[in-house]
């Protein structure tokens, strides 16, 4: 487990595809000769007819070596697959034209440049003007995540954060919780004494709203 984290920056968790593949192999599924695409990689294929992935997306899936930015040999052996079974890695500059078939389906012109898929968290940093080192964002929805852009990877010995490749040859570090809605419930029931409904909380107040940083676990 330490080796997987050290190489990829992804914590040991069953949600990662790198644990699904060994499970499928154990259940008798033949992995040899098959091609494995992320959802973004498959969408790109359907739009352009070409298979391309990005180190950012595959890093978030736990397949990329943080230092090299390439598919990690140790992880490939752990999964029982080969790097050639995944899509070639590309950058945001490796655009491909929208195919005629996809253009006809969406009723837009063919040839529009299509950018390979990137992880939502990394794109969130760019959209929030936080794609430079040392800037942190917090996203709160059903889940919540704190992210910081960095020029270099960093992995604490207690494995309390994840770290993956960003869009512009940088790194995204952070932590997340699955129960962000619980934070809203906690605010409503505890700090506000249950006096307000969710509809009332969502109304514009005309003044800056409080920011809740979910540092609940240290």
C-alpha cells in the first residue's frame, strides 16, 4: 500500500480502477487483449474517432507515476495489464477535429477542435484562477474537496492527502470528504439552532456569506 501511494499519490481505496481490474481478473475475467478507457477518454473517442488520454485524468485514477508522468510499471504489474492497453497520453495542446458523425449528431460544424479529457478538480483550479502554486480552492456539493496547485509533488508519511498530475505539468494536492451535505446540516442544526429551512439559507442576504472549511479531521 505504501508503494502504491508513493508512486501515484493516490490513497488505497477500492473506488480506484487499479483495484477493480485485479478483482475482475480474480473473478475470471480475461483482461488480456482488452482496451481500458476512462469515461473522458471514451467520450473523446466518440467525438473524434481517436483514443487519447491525459496524465491528469489517468493520474486521478491511480495509474500514473507522479515523477515520470507516464503509466507506472509497478501499478501495471499489480493490475495484471500492460500500459499499451490504455490510451496514449496527450496534453491540452493535442486537439483533434470533431468528426462528421459526431458533428451531425450534435448539429454543429465538423472540424471543431476537441481537447482531450482532464480531471474536474484540475480544471476547477483553472476556472477559479487557482492554477498557480500556493493557491487553494474549496468545492462543496454532495462531496467537498480542498485543492492546492503546486509545482512539485508532496506526499506526507501518514498518507493523509492525495496528489495527482495537473493540467499544465503541475500537481494538485488536497483532501476530500464524501459528506459535505452533513456540513450544511451541522451548520443549520448546531450554529443556527435549526431556525432556518434550506430554502431560507439559500436566499440572497445582501451580505457576504460565511465560508465553511471542513477541517473536521485535523
